[in-house]
C-alpha cells in the first residue's frame, strides 16, 4: 500500500516504519484538503530543481512534475534548498563536544536551517525533527538544560505528528524530555537556593582563601629566604621584609589571575592562550627588558599597567634607597662622571617619577589593589562559570 504513493518535492505525507508492529505507516505532516493527492518523498528534497530531477530520473526513471517542479526554475527556491543541503551536511559531520564556541556556531546553523524550511514552506517534519534534536543536544552540551528541554519538546511534537504518539521513537523522546524537565527543575531549585543564600557561599570563600594563605605564607618564606641570601642582598630586616612581602603579593596575584582564567577555560592550553598575551607585554614593558628611559612614549601605558614593573620597582627602591656608592665622587657634576654616587640617582634613571613619589609603601598599595581586583574578578568568574554550570 505504502508503495502506491507518488513523489512530491514538498510532500504532504511521511512514511514511518514501526518496528514494534512491523508496519509501514503513512501520516500526513500538514493540513490536507479534501480531494488533494497524498504524496511522500522518494529522495532528500533539499537540493536544486536540476539536482532533484537528476536523482529521480536516475533512481526511479521519471521526470518529476510535482507542484514545486512544475513551476519551473526558481532561483530563490534553488538557493534556499541548496543552502539547506549544505547546512544539514555540515551539521551531520560535527559532533557536539568539541568546543563551546563551535557549539554556539552550530546552534546558529540549526536556527538558520529551520528558518530556511519555513521560508521555503516545506511540510517535511522529519528534517525539522532532526534539527530540533541536534539543537537539544547542543544546548545540553552547553549546560543549558532549560533550552535543551524546549528544543526536545518541539522534537516531540514533530515525532507525535509523523510517527504517532505510541511509536517507540516518540516514547523514547518523551522519556528524554521528562528526564530533562526534572533536571531543569532541579537545576533551577539549586540555583535559587544558591542565589538566595549567598551568605552560605561566604564561609566557603573564607575557608578557601584562609587555607590558601596558610599554605602560601610558609611556602613563600621557604623559597624567598634562601634566594635572598644566595643573591647576597643586605642583611637588613626592613629590606628582607619588603622582599618577602612583594614576592608574596606577586605570587598571590599570579594565583588569583590563573584561577580566574582557569574557571573559564577547559584546559592548560586554554589558560595559556589567555594569560600569555597578558604576561608578554607586562614583562616586556616592565622597565627591565627595555630600560625605562628607552621605552617609546606610545608604549608607556603598558609600563604603568604592568604589575611586574610595580613589583620590580618596589624591590629596586627598597634596595637602593639611602645607599651611597663610595667609589663615585658625588661632588663632580653628573655630566663629568660615568657613575652614580647615590642610590637615589640610580633610581631616578631606572624607575619612573610616579614610583619615586609613591615610595615603597605606595607601591605596595598599588600591588595590593591589583591583587584585590584580581580577587574580585576571580570570585565573579567562579560564580559565573562554575556555579552557574557553564563549565
Ligand atoms: Zn518535484
């Protein structure tokens, strides 16, 4: 019986095999007027007129004279149908799960495909069903359970229309949709609980950062003390204190920045891809790779923004402040000698005026501000990326 149906390039019926009952069912996929011929499609109709004609001739030995084909060449329809073929082919070849960016662009493709089906006025529901299922899988991969459930609902409606509500595939879709709905409700409840009880997150952060500090303070002392002594820096409690405090602040800032970026990226490569473009200019314009007085004016903003510069300026200032170089005659004018008589003279050349004005306490405050900004960024990133379920 099913083999008696004629072909149409915009068929109003679809054939579905029911494996449980071992019957081929033909159901209408759109409204049908009394007396209107019922047709199914023999081939994938997402192709140009000439392409469809060629396939039907080759596979079924007839020239299609369906309503669409008898209108003759229609450039708009041809371009829409060939774009559908390309888009669905691209979607068939990509599995969700490579990258979030590609999941997003694949979703755009699905939406474009659905738009094209509507613009072309295709009755075909099985192609729409595949698109809805693909969109549901992509949204689920992105962690958007509610979105995924919405797409699956639309897939279910299609399946009920063309396969019937008791078809095994429809039942399976319904079960999946119900599971997703439960998951979405649970997620919404958890999110509500989390947002309603921010106070509950505060002890978590306190414990996290206190634990972190408890580890980092002895660790910094353990490696900074031998390093300080090995370099042969002066045995002066003030200078040693500044050295340890600065290295500690830099270390914390690096950890906080790394953790903030880590919350958004999937692996070490993703982390590096964000951090390296920030670290390279911060190092290059820190005043030590290129000396401060040789940095072109246009690059100076990078110098002032570099946390490495501030940390190095603190170390240099604490080391050279108040130092007198005995082998250099301070009474000779600067232009006549090739040396610096005092630490201040050296610092004037090696560091910027702002650093000299701020002094060690001021610069430590700058580093602390950097750390606090990094910390806030870190908390925000963790909230958005981890607790909201986007990673
Ligand atoms: Zn046709």
